[in-house]
């Protein structure tokens, strides 16, 4: 099997996997919505506890904490986001690393 045939094979498999993932994600939406609401409520209660313990002083939030919050509380699939960013035309790459993502601007 030559390189092009292998590429086509993997692209077909990738599409099938994406379709199956999308189908499963639709099935889990009601549970995720309930979890999101419960986590949001838990977060509000936790913040109220924190505020009472620390006289309302708000800590600095790191980018890493925000990413983990989006993943664990909001339910974002970080690997899916990485794939989208890596395939975005707005991504600026230096070597094999994406260093920033530009705003999508329309030409005047």
C-alpha cells in the first residue's frame, strides 16, 4: 500500500470515528447539561464558602486553572479543541508549535 492509499485509508477511518464521536456526544448532552448545572451550583457554593473564609479576597487565576475549569466543570473536550486550533487558518505556527491564534478579520 503506497503513501496516498494509506492517507486515504486513515482519512476515511478518521471521518468514521468523528461521526461516531458526534453521535455519542449527542447522546450524552442531557447528562452533561445536568452535570454542568450541578457543577455551576457547586462552584457558586464553593465561592461563597471561600469568600466567607477569606473576607472576599479574590485569588489570581492562572491560564492553566482556566483550561482545567473549562475541561472539568464546563465539559469542554480539550483534545478536540487542540485539534481545531491546530487546523485553524488563524493559527500562527513556529516550527511545530502553535504560538498564537489571530482574530478572524474580514478584509475592508
